[in-house]
C-alpha cells in the first residue's frame, strides 16, 4: 500500500500475528497512519527472511519489532 508507514509481515494461522494485527490496527487508526500486511507464505524469499520471527513489523522501512508488538513503543516510533 503506497504511503503506509508500517508493514506487518504475517502468515495464516499465526496467533501472534492476530495479536500484532490488533495492536497495529488500533495504533494506526488512532494516529491516522496506514499499514500494509504482507503474507510471507506468498514468497519463498519472505519465508526465508522472516519465517522464524513472525510477526515482524517495519516502521518507515526499518525493522521495528518481531514476535510481539508493544503498543507504546509503536506509538513512539510513529510520533
């Protein structure tokens, strides 16, 4: 998604991904930011890069968190 500051890498059936999505969605909605979600199972390269650490979040293209998304930390990064 063009203009998205946050990228959330996930895979289907991942409960940590569901938790992360909830936090990312809430924070982005509160701050008027957009995010894109990318399913790593669509690419062997993404699976190799992120498979053991998902969910992974990037903020402005830089790695921010993996496994869990801390809401206050994400808010600070987007401020």
